[in-house]
C-alpha cells in the first residue's frame, strides 16, 4: 500500500521557498546544454547533455530537459537525470531549497513542482523523502507518496521537520 501524507508546511513552520520558475517575471529563463532540438510545430524544445536551466538564482540541472511552449509562452518543464536537481536560493528567513529526483516536472499553469522516483526535498535541516513528491507552489502544500515495498526501500514517506529556534516550550534553548 502506498503511504500518503499531505502537509501544509506553513503550519509546521517549515515552508518551502516561494514558487519555482516565475513565468510572470521579466527575468529570462536561460538554458545551456550540449545539444538542442526545437520542434516549433509541436512547441517542444529538447536539450541534452549537462543541461542547466536558470532564472536569476533558481537553477535546474539534468541530463535531459524538455521545454513545452504554446502561444502564451512556456507551459511545462520536464527534467530527467540521475538525479535531476532543482535549487532555489534562500527567500527572507527561509533557507535555500534543494530538491532532487530522477524526474522533475514544473507545470506552470498548475503551479506544481513534481518530483518522481527517489524524490528528496531539503530546506535547511528539514527534509521530505518519497517516491513522488508534489509541491503546490501557490498553496504551499506538499503531498508525498511512498513507493512499493519491493526490498529496495520501505515504501514509506520520510519527513524530518526541525524544531523552531527559541521555542518557548523548551525555555528558548
């Protein structure tokens, strides 16, 4: 049976960074890779070989990346690696976000960052680990699913949330 947990991180005091790539920003999204193929008719660009996608300080690295566009602009980014890695700098008092998985998908219109297979999100000392992690960047909700119990893993979701600094229950220690 797949374990599921949905957590509103703001309530736990461990929110992830503000959204993923910001398509409403004036800052361009830059892609560097060994090879590129643009299929304008299908609206798909395929990049392979040490792919690096950046916008300001937000960074996605992977072996292969597909960018999907329509008449309104970029709609989806799919990254595949061993693992693919998404990094977002610290925002305000929030620590930087470091996420990795074999597949990372950013669905722009749905405001979702989807990490699949060997998925891990770390922010500071806080951690989410599961087979599939869905992060709703607008609502700031994380849903994590464990994988099958096949001998390679427990099939369960792991979450580590560190206590807040200066917690009154422990006398601020």
